């Protein structure tokens, strides 16, 4: 029975992650003319995988990340910039690799500690973001060492490491709120 619930969790997490990749994240901002919707220059795949890990645990989070990575590498255009084996040479691929240990870590913390409030869930999700950013930064560094990137190193670190880190920190705010509501609803 546990295997069936894990399979259902992985399928639902994978669908959530794929749909999150198709939607453009946006944020409501107060302006002089009222409220305005501002699109964020990021994707929501990492947030979807982390939400899956917070709700379903480490095993399901890890399997969801692996399935998502496999789909993308098999020519399905589910990644932010497409898909296929050539995506390994893109600056954002390291973040996709970081989904796997990040999802496992977030799910494991959620299994060990009774996380119920949005703040603890946000901090836990940020641990997953930091793991993904470490992998992303490592991939950027490796590409820079072999001379693969056309951008200068400081510009590359700002546009492909610091900016995604800040945007993903914003993206996990609604993840923490939704996870808190669903964990209460599901009696975690």
C-alpha cells in the first residue's frame, strides 16, 4: 500500500512540476496607480518539487525530481528553456541537478520535525533552495573553468546565481503557506 501511495505522490508531484514550468510566476505589487501584476523572471519548477517533498516526504520528493529530470533529458520540453541532452550545457542545468538532493533534504526534515507554521516550512524550503543553488553555482564554476560560458564570471554569478537565489526565496513564500494549510488539512 505504501508503494502505491508513493507512486501516486510521484505522479502528482511530476504533474505539478510540469504545470509549474508552463506557468509564468507573477507577484502583485502596490504601485501609485493601484495594484499591478509583475512577472518574475524565473520558473516555478523548484517550488513545485519542494512543495511535493514537504507534503509527501523525502522518497516521493526525490523520485519526483529524478522523474522530472529524466523527462527533460529525454527531449520533453519541460525545463524552463526546453529539454534534451543539450540542456546539460545550459547555465541552469546545475539547479536541476540540485533538485534531487534538495527535495530529499526538505522531505527528510519534514518527516523528522513536525513543521506546521509557514515560517518553519519556509526555512525548510530555503534549505532545499540553498542545496539547489550550491549545485547551480558548482555547475557555473565548472563551465567557467573549462571556458564554456560566453559571459564574464561576475555577470554570470549575478544573473545565474544571485538573482535566481533571491527569486526562489520569494517563490517559496506561497509554497510555505500552501504547505502549512495542506499539512493541517491532511493532519500531519
